[in-house]
């Protein structure tokens, strides 16, 4: 079973050193709890997808240059995600702002080779006795 993802969700990247966060702008959106719900088009770097600390992907030009300067020793550089494509696959049966909703099984590809996935969907169920 998939969970709907909302603003504040915790993200991870295969080449990132730290967790990132998903931010959803509250423009014409439904809320899941107090936070705006995400759709597959919430993939813009820095606006929606926050950096993951340091990037260690050799395909990243900054990492490649720093590694070359260090005579071949892998040298991580600050992460700046490049995510030109939307999240996939999303939830085609539920639309948010006329786009498929983002669920916690969706993935996002970074142009430098990292796979970004959702660690925590940003919403929690509280059980009240």
C-alpha cells in the first residue's frame, strides 16, 4: 500500500551524503493534514527538491573536477540536484492539480546519476486511545 506524499517528506539520494526534503508550494493544492499534497511535477531543484549535503557521483562535473584536482581521489562536492524529469510512476488514479499524485513508491532521477526516493512521506497517523 502506498502513502500520499506531502510537503516535508524526507528524501534520499544514492549519491547524497545526507537526507533531503521535499517542499511543495501551497498553490491551488489539497492538503494532507496541515501540509500541501505533492504531485509528480514537484521535481524542481531547490524549489521542491532540497540538496542532499555532499554529492559523490563521478558523473557530476563538480565532483569530476575536484577528483581530477586531487589526482584521482574521489572528492565529494556540495549537492545541487538536477532533476529535469518528473517523478515516476506516481498514482494515476488520483489527480492533484490535474497531475498524478506523488506516492511513497515513486522515484526521481538526478541528471548526475542519483536515484532519489522517498524515505518518509511527510504525513503521520496519530492513534488516539
